[in-house]
C-alpha cells in the first residue's frame, strides 16, 4: 500500500515560501521554467518475453510498462472488439511511501487514468483484435510498474504505456480444425493497430502559479493537480483533478494551453523512441 493521494508528506512552510519566491521569477529549484517537463528518456523492447514493452525516465521518476497479449473471449456487450486491461503496481523499493501488498487506491487511480485516456480516443483499434466474432479475440494486458518515484507518476506511466503499445506486435497463431487457437510465442506478427497516440500532462498549482510536470517535492506543496489527456491532434480528451484546492475558469484555460504545449514534447519523445526501435 501507499499513502493516500490526498495526504502527501508534510513539507516545511519555508520550502513552499522559497518555491513561491522562485516561481515569481519564472524559475524552479531544478533550473526549469514553469512550463518545461523534465528530461525524458524512452527505451522500447526492454522485456524480452512481453509482446511490447517500454522503460520511461522522466527526470528521476522511472516507470516500466509491458504488454502481454493472449486469446480470450470478448465482453458480451462488445462481441466485435478485443479486450484492453490496464494494471498498475507500485514496487516497494521505488519509494519509502510504498508498502508491500495488493494495489491500493493510488495504483488503482493511476491505472484508471491511463485506461480512460486510451479508451476515450480509441487509441487501440479494438475491432482489429477479433479472431472469431463473439468467440475469440485478443486480450491486451498493459502492466505498469513504478520503479522510482520522484513525482508525476501519471505522465511517466502514460508515456510508458503508449510506448509499449506502439512497440507491441500480435503473436503469430494457428487455428486448428477443432477451432482451438494455438499461439506461437516468440514469433512476432503484425503490429497493433494504433489509431492515435495520447499522452497525459500533469499541471500543479502552487500558490497562484501553474507548473508542468511537478516533481515529488513540488507535488507535496501543490494546492491542486490537474492531469490532462491530450491526443496527437492537440485535442483535450480527458481531465482528472486532485487536491483540496480550486481552479478558476481562467486557470483551467491556462492549464489546458500548458498541457497542449507540453504534449508536443512528449509526442516527440515517443516518436523518436519508436523510430529508433524500427531502425
């Protein structure tokens, strides 16, 4: 388990006052301006036995995602679509805030945000995953593992999940006369059909200032956080607010503009990682 997302570690008031003084000058303690994400590194194909995988470093936050694909039955209300499931796990060694045990509300919330961001824009063409309508489809399991926590798990996890899906290929298979589907593990087939890419951009409000990609210390003094899902066309496709603070209409509009701008940095990092994998 880990701490509740609404009860971050207590930070001395002097730290927040120091941040506010620096933010007033347009800089942050790590020398970033208010709208620039931390350094991004994305490596794909890092898990040999997964159909797709990626390791993302966002500053000192590190997240790995793997895609496992197997044959299953479709949901009764969507017989002509494959199945997508997202799961998140906080590895205890990643942070003193994390404890051993089943996923708590933090991990569940993280998985749901990634899941909703993918589903809202139909990022994965689930219709292309049908083997026999109403009977057999491909089931995609996206597993997220937080390895190092230094803030903004949402953006790092979304990047890792999207990169892993872009890296994934359907396994080859054989359909027997009995109707049984035999999956040939280790034989990479066609890539997943991705209709559009999507990322999340996390905006934190500290005092009257809005900042992109908060680190752990910045999250601990933030009044409110807004996680914004953006597709590659710049459309806002989802939002999630946390924290006891509030946002005015003007602040929300400003946050959305920041999210669109920062999303281009994330999409560029994704494209470079996938291009490198193809090369």
